[in-house]
C-alpha cells in the first residue's frame, strides 16, 4: 500500500506523542499507587503498634494483679498454718469450716507427712493422696522443704468451670502441707476486662475491616477474630508460609486470593508474632476512579493534539514538497534538458533542497561535457591497445615454448634426485636399525651384568647364611646329645621314685594292720570296762578314744594308699613318656647330624658358584666394552648418513622450487596469453561501449554557446 506524504510525516509523530503520553500515564499510575500503598502500610503499622502497646499494657497489668493476689493468698495461707499448728486448735471439720468462713476462703486442706489429706473443711477430700494428681504433685516439695511455698495459676474448676486457685505452704511444727482453695474473683474480672480475644474482635486496624491477630513463632494461632481458627497452624492459610519464612523483625507483604489483594503487616515480639490483615482494594478505590478520569482526559487530549499535528505538517511540510515534486516532474519530461533551474522561494529546509538540486544540475552539465570528450579519446586508445596486444601475444608464445623445454629438464633432474634420496633414506634406515639393535644389545648386556652381580652377591650371602646355619646345626647336635643324657638321668630318677613308692605302699599296709588290731583292742577294752562297772568308766573313755584314733589312722592310711596309687600311675606314665622322649631325642640327633653334613655340601657348592659367577662377570664386562665401541661407530655412521640426507633434502627442495617456479612461469605465460585474448575482447567491447556512450551522452542538452574545447578534461 502506497502511503501519502501527509501520512508519512503525521503518523510517526502521532505514535511518538501516544508513546510519550502512555509513559507519563503509567508512571503517574505507578507513582500514585505507591504513594497510596505507602500510606496504607504506614497506617496499618501504626495501628498494629497501638494494638501491641495495648496488649503489653494488659499483660503488665494482669501480671501485677496476679503477683499481688498471689502474695496476699500466701499471707493468708501462712496465717492458716499458724492457726492449725496451734496445739489448742481443734482439727474438726466444723472448726476448719468456721475458720474458712472467717477468713473468706473456700477450702482448707491439711496433709500428713506422707502427703495424704487428713484434716480440712471438706471431709470428702479426706484420704486424697497428693501423689495421684498432676495438679497436686508440685506441692509435694513442701514435705521435704519447710520453707517451700507455691501459688498455682488460676484454672477453671472441672465441676462448674469456675476459675479456682490453690495455694500451699509447708508445715513447720510437723511435716505436712497446708493448702487453701480460693476463687480469685479479681483475676477473673481482670481476664474478662482484658481478654485479648475480645480485644482483637473489637480493635479496628482501619475503616475497611482490617483486623489484628497473634500467632506463636512455630505458626500456631493464639488469637484471631474468628474463634474457630484458634489453635490451627497458620500454614493452612494462603499467606501463612510466607509469614513464617519472612525475615525476623518488622515488615509487610501483599498476597492475593479470591477476595482480592490483602496486606499483611507483622512484628516479632518475644515468643509471639503480632500481625494485621487489611484489604488493599478499598485503599486503591480513589486511585481507580482518578485513573479512569485521567484516561478519558488523555484520550481527548490525544485526539486534539493529533489534529493539530496533522494541520501543522500539512501547512509547513507537505505543501512546499508538493511544489518541488511538480517541478521535478516537469524537469523529467524535458528529455534531458539541463539548462532549466528550480525556483527558490523560501530559506528553510525545502529552500535548501531546491538550491542543492540546482547545484546538482550544474555539476551534471559539466560531467556530461567531460564524458563526451573522454568518449572521443577512448576510440584512439582502443586502436593503439589492439596493436600492442597483438605484438605481446607473439612474444608470449615464444616464451612459453622456452619455458616448456626448461621445465622438462628440471623434471628429469628432480626424478634423479628423488631416486638418490630414496637410496640414502634406505641406508639411513638400515643404520638406524643397527643402532637400535646395538642399543638393545647394550641394554641386555647391562641388565645381564647387573643380574650376575646380584647373583654373585646372593651366592656370597647364601654361603654366609649356610655357614651360620651349619654352626647352629652343630650346636643343635651338641645340645641334643646333652638333652638325651639329661633325659636318661630323669628316667633313672623316675624309676628310683617308683621303687620308693613300693616301699611306702608296704608301710601303708603295715599301718592299716596296726590300725585294725588297735581297733580290735579298743573294742575288747570297752567290753572289759563294761564288765568292771563304775570302776571301768575311765578305762572305757580311754578305750573309746583309742578306737577313734585307730579309725582315724585307718582312714588316713586308706587316703595315703589311694594317693600313692595315683602317684604310681603317673610315675609309670612319666616313665613311658621319658622313654618315648629318649627315642625322639635319638631321631633328632640323627637328623641334625644329616642336616649339618648337607649344609657343609651347600657351602662348598656355593663357593664354586660364586667363583663361576665372577668369571661370567668378567666376560660380560668385555662384551660390554665391545658393544660400546660398536655403538660409537654406528653413531658416527648415523651422523654421516644424516648429513647426506640433509644435503639430498636441500637439493630436492631447490629442484622442487625451481620446478615450481617453472610451473608458475608456464602458468603465468598461459595467463598472459589468456589475458591478451581477453584484452582483445575487451577492446572490441570498449569500442561498442564508446559508441553507445557517445550516443547516450548526445541526448543531454547543455549550453550551446559553450564549445567542447572549453570543457576541462577528466
């Protein structure tokens, strides 16, 4: 689609204007929204600070009240202790009830030293053991600490859910616990007046339904306007995870849900996180309305400015350019008439454009005149160039023939050099292989020499070890002989002991016979003492003691006999073992003597091997010297061969370069020949082009009074 001049000028300016207005609109929108959000954040932050201050004041007031009440109740309990520990006080339930009514308390309980209630104004509690309840176990410390006192936190009583508190002290005159139970009405009133849950429901963060809340650091909701949410984990909410992962301290963030955007403001304080939740949309409602109005104003302004731009562009730019266009159309229809000029009627950019075009026409007239002059001279140059090209072509043909002959001679020389180089390379390869073989032989000789040295050293070492082992074996033979003699002596001693045991056994038999006779004698004496009556009582006692002695001797003799039998069996076993050991010593002695003879033979053989190794070592040294001389000769041959190879390589490179140069000369002559042919063609083409150019230039009309001779040459 062809666009008009007005559209080309107007449309980009309108687009730029629209982009500028859009940028201003969006920057204003973002800035104003940020201002409103900053104001909202500041307002919610202040409201949350006020709520936290109120909560802190409540906590302080409540703690002071509890501390004061606990101190008062402890003083009452100490007074009750003074009364009940008075020896004149009657510990009946009626007296305890009268005492409770006089003081103004609900319950009095007194335990014994085991923590069991024995007295008080509530007989139903008699026999209750403090060890059986988690609520009363803390009071048990009073049984061992006479200075212990405890005022428990008020708790709802299970029967009627009324706030109730127990206070206890330790007994002084007798071990036990004195406990009172009271209804702390003041604390109950304070809790009702300063209930955080009620305060949260009543407190307004803003006028759009914003509310505060309190959660623990682990995310458990402590206080929330909706009672059903208390005790839940804040992670169940859309914003909960982000709140718990937020940086500790103060801050805020925005989250979205089905109800729109919401602002969470939070502050960390102690073990709690205080926060507030506010709806963002009501704060931004004025902003949305203002943006709609601003958008309408922007659209109207955009239309008006577009019209103004359109008329300005038409009047300032389009009309002058239209005039210039019409003049150029007229000029183009003048069939190359360069004698006409454009009229300059303004001094702005359009006027400068007209002046530049007139300057262009004047330059064109000069250029066309120069082209006509150059065309005439081109014809003369073409004829001279044709003659020179023919002469050059003949010379090039002669040069090409000479180059071909020289090239064939260099080719023959190059083949001869290549053949010689191949032979030298084969000689160098043979010498290199010979050097490698000599190197391998030298390495093998060195390795063999080292191995023989190690073998000779090992043989010397083996000879020394063999001599040492032979001496040790000779010592073993001597020791074995001595051991055999000692073992024979031991066997003889065992046999002597065995003979002595036989004598001892006979003596034990004699003792057994004497014990039997003594026992028989004691029995006869006892019989005779019985016949003698009272006169024989003393003799009867002596006879009885003799009988007991005989029995004891017989018992000991039997024990000795048994022990002797065991000793005899062991001595017999020892004698058999000694005999076997003697036989083993004889075998060891024979083997040791044989080992000694074998080690002597090994020592002699090792010495002979060591001498042979030294002779082999001398031969290997001689072989190594010869190998070194051959290696030196091979190295010199290799060096000489390398020099020849380098010379042949240099000759080959020079020949190749000369041959390459001849190829290049031959190619150059061919290219010159082709170029001359091309030059001839170009000369003919130039002739045709000159004629055509002259015909085209003649179409332009320049000043007729100016002759061609006056036009400067190009």
